[in-house]
């Protein structure tokens, strides 16, 4: 367990930069890793006080002030930590059971290099297959930072569905499906478990949620769709195509993207290919930047479907990483890929259907160049920020900014549709072959991406 714990904390270090071991000297780092078993959750806590907060932590442990930690003081502090956890399982309050603890001496804590280890377990009530575990850590919250994660289950009958955290990670919610020891069951029984609609539906929902929350994937697709209804005049985007041509081009883009990410999703999920996550995430950001530049000025006109298919291969590797974290066996991955991918495609089609009428309606008006240019600039700025974040580990809060827009996606889609309908009546249409408005041309001429 300790080895797994070290591995997962190392992964957290890579994901969160240097937070885990080079945290600020005025912070109390509390990292928790959960391990799932049938009807049981075991947790390992690692508590590391910085040198500024260490004296107050030492004073809390060393109640008699003799400068040493007795067994009773260590056990009492461990129980205090657990008492300040709020745990609910399937909407019922549960009290953690202390298993073990280990403490360094006070001098190591005072120097900021000591680590306290506490292990506890949570008993799960019998009878439920869908589990929801919520843990909130209130211990020394004024000076603490938190990390919470879960190990990939060894039991193939346990399927991770979702993890949610607040901004501080002091609140952690874990949803998972428990089907018993599926690995020991006959093949037909395992098939029934998968296709009885429970796990299939869960992975379908996971796929939908993954693409809905994957703002970088959607931003790539939307940026590529922005110029899809337009013809190319010279080296610029010109008048709109006829509706049938626009629909065919958009259908080609979406289909190519689907084929591309389905190929690598399948290969990676089955273990046939493997690429480190950081290069994949950087390339995804690069794909958004390229599609944004293309939306501003055509750089591969008529080849949007090929570009969507090529970059879809890269996006599929990121989708596969989500399945990989679920701990599925090889047979389960086959069914899981189908369910997960169907969820991705369903949500993807919802998004395209929501914006497609607006794009086609607006493309025939003089307002569309403004929408296209503003959308291209937003996508390029976001992708550039993601490249910097993912390549150099710099926090530019791009996710926060993009997610702020994504949270109001329904209102934005409705507003865009109302604007598109109003524009057809209030603004004169752009007939095929007409020039782009002078204001838009001037905006393009002054842009740093002028082609």
C-alpha cells in the first residue's frame, strides 16, 4: 500500500506541478489517497507542515509540551484529524475507523521535512451497487492545502464513474459502481453484468460528461466549424455557400473527427499504443490554435475534414486516458470503448446541433465576419495559454476563464440563435460574391494573424 501511495503522490506532483513537495512554507499539505475494495474504502493520509506552520502543528500534537510525541499523543492527534473529517456514503453519515499512524520526531517537523502518515477505513453499507462517497477535510483549514485522489481498483467488478473536487480539494466526491467479483464469474455472467444497462449506461454518461467538460476538445471542433459555411475568395473567407454545401462540409468535419478519435481511442484503450499525457495535451492545444488561425484566414481551405481526422487521432489518445484510469480488464474495455465512445458522439452531436442553425443563418449576414473573427481570437488566445501551461507548467488560469463561458453554454447557444434569426431580418444579407464589410477588412488588416 505504501508503494502505491508513493506512486500516486508522485503522479499528483507531476499533475499539480511542485505543489506536493515544494509547497509554500506557510502551508500545511494534507494529501489523501483512497483505495477501493468490495464494501470497503481505505484511505492513506500524508500530512506535511511547512516550517512556518509547523510550530502550531507540533503544539497541537505535543499536549504536555515536553518536545516529544508519546504514543497517546500521536493516537489522540490522529483521532482529532479523523474527527474533523465529514464523511457521507450513499447520503448517510459514516465515522472513519483509525487503522494505523506514524509520526516523525518534532525536530523533523520543525524543519519542514517530517511527514505524518495516517491510515483509516470506511465501511460501506451492503446492498448497493452504485456508491457515492463524499469526504470533506476541515482539519486546520486556515493554513492547509489538500490533495485527494483514488487508486485504480484491483477488483474488475469495481468501476470508477466520476471524481469531483472543490477548488481547494478539501471536498472530494467519488462515484463508483460495485458489481462484486466479476473477474471470477463466467464469461456469460460478466457479459450480463456489462450489458444489463448499468455499467453500459454509466460509461455512456461518462463519455457525455467527458466531452461536455472537455472544453479544449469542443473548442477545437467549434473553431474548425466557424468558417465551414463560407467560400474562399482569393486568400480570404468570402461569401456563404449554399445551405446544402455548408451542411455537407460540416458533416464531413464532424465525421472525420469522430473516425480519427475513435481509432486511437480503441487502440490506446486496448494497449496497442501509448503516448505520455503531457505531449498529447500540448498537441491538443496546438490543434486548437491551428484551427483558430484557419478560422481567421484560410490556411487549408477544402481540407478541413482531413485536418479534423488527423487531430482527431490525437484527441482520441486523451479520451483513452480516461478509460485507462477506470481500471477495466481487457474484455471490459471492449464494451467500455463502445459505450464511452457513443457517449462522446452523442454529446458532440448535441453541441453541433445547437450551434449549426446559428452558424448557417449568420453566415449569410454581414454580422458573421465579426462572430468569426472574435471566435477565432478567443480560441487562439485560449489555446496559446494552454500551450504555455502544459509545456512549461505555468498556471495561467485558462481553464477557469474558458469554463466560465462553458457554464453558460446553453444561454450562449440560445442567445446566438436569437441573434442569428434577428440578423436575417435586421441586417442585409451577403449575397454570394459580395465583398466583406470594410470594418471587418480593416480589423483583419490590423490583426497579428494577418495572412
